[in-house]
């Protein structure tokens, strides 16, 4: 019995709730004001060196979205979730499990997932749609967060999928969300601050008798240097005391990992799908209609496309206008690919994600 994606939603600051679009011109002003250091040197950038064109050339980003000061991760998650529920034509009362993936959770505890459910309850009771008793009964569901950095989205989907397929599961629908407010984790003396954007995306999953749906997922982590990408100044580590927050990333080393893992995961995922039970027709690489990868930067797609002889146009790209939104990126990209008509019923879509840890995940879906 497969699990299908039946609803997709997104939330972007400055579009779906208060926030702003931060252009390369604006981020450069911020970086120069904080005397951001050129990578590999101990010298700050000059205005002549750091230009909008240089940022676009290096990472392929033209703009990113940042949330307003009074918005929180749960606010973005809630709006993305409700958009996905509308797309699936169901309500919160139909959801049996909620998992939120985030690199910027609202708090250690309660989980962002529980905060979202509290906000749903408050809105439903305030509007008179539900009584307080009904809210408590309808939203008494399994809810948790997962943190696998930028791969949290695939991890969240897999957790919801497995919950729906449990032998004792009574519910039909689950909800996976990726939500981030990364703009509050930045040190603007670090040039890599130009990478990050805020946003949220969500997918509704349904246990179904249809043949289409999620064919397979693959999750894992590589025994690499954990400090290639990490949240500096967050957590309980003793050496973070009195340390300014930042998303610390050794971009060149991470890019080498990403180029390798994408090229490995694509054929591995196809092989896994072909070894799964009940498949009568073998899937070939050329059968994949679209690859939706974590949007780290636009440069990472050229190498695997060339190595595996995949038309680069099959890799969906929206990082140029969204920035790196970590665990939200794949869900936002999926919603936008659907809106652009890039996905049709029956298409094979592969999702690929990777993040600090170093973590990775892939998922093959028959739409």
C-alpha cells in the first residue's frame, strides 16, 4: 500500500505574510558595513570587489526572503501547512501525524510542531469553528520535530510515511513541513550570510490503494567532518558560551560532498526502486521527469548532470530568487514546479537533499 503526496503548500515572507525581499545590492551593503572577510583571507571585501554580479556568479542567488521581526518559524509553518491542506481538500481534523523539519526550530521544546498545533487550536476556537473541547479532541495527534539540517525535509516525509504504514495506524493522512527563519542566525561579518533565506513548505501525505505514490526513500549520513556546516552559538556546547550566532559553512568542502552525493544518490535510488517488491517495469534514468534537489546554490547541478548525462534542464532551480532555505527548499521548489506546469500526472520525480552532519536523503515518487 503506497503513500502519496496529495497536497503541497508554501509560505514566503513578503508574499504570504509580512517580510521583505533582500536583493544582492542590499546584502552587499550589510556585508560591507560589517566588514565581511573574503574567504581564504583575513581581509575584508571592498566595494569594488563585492558586487551583485559576483554573488550571482558564485552562488547563483539574486535575492532571498527574510521574515519580519514579529514572525516566528511556527507562523511560516502554519501558513504553508494550511495551503497544503487546502490543496488536498482536507482539514486539520483529518491529520493523524505531524512532523516538522527545521534547522531553525522556534525552541528546543516545546517542538515547533506542538507550537503549530496550539496556534491551530487558538484560531479555530477564536473563530467559533470549534469548541475548546473539540479542539482538544481533534488535535490530539502525534507531533514532533526532526533536525537533520537541510535534509530534514526528506527525513520528515519518511517519518510520516512510516507512521501511516504502521500496522496499528488508524488515520489516513499525515503532514510533513519544512520551515526556516535562518536570517536570525547570521553573522554578517561572514560572507556566507548572502546564502540564506526564510520560508516554509508543506506536503500532505495519504495512505492510499493507488499504484502511484512514494516508491522508495533512502536516508543516511556520511562520516565527514561535522564542522563543515554547523550552527555556531546555538545549543548547549560549552565552547559556544559568549559566541555570536552564525551558520558556519566551509563552502568549498561542502560543495565537494554535495557533488559526490548527488551523483551517487541518483543511480542508487533508481536501483533501490527497481529492487522494491511489486515492480514489473524497470525504471531507467531517462524515465525521471524532474529532479528537485535541495537549493544550496545553482552551481551544484552542472556536474551531476554532465557526469550522468542528464539534461541540466531536468534539475529544477529556484535558488536564484529564494536563497538557501534549508529544510524548506524542496517543498517550496515542489510547489513552484507544480505551479509552472513542470510536473504532470504519472511523472517520476526524484527529490535529493543534503545538509550538515553530513546528512542526505532521496525519494522517488510517481506523481
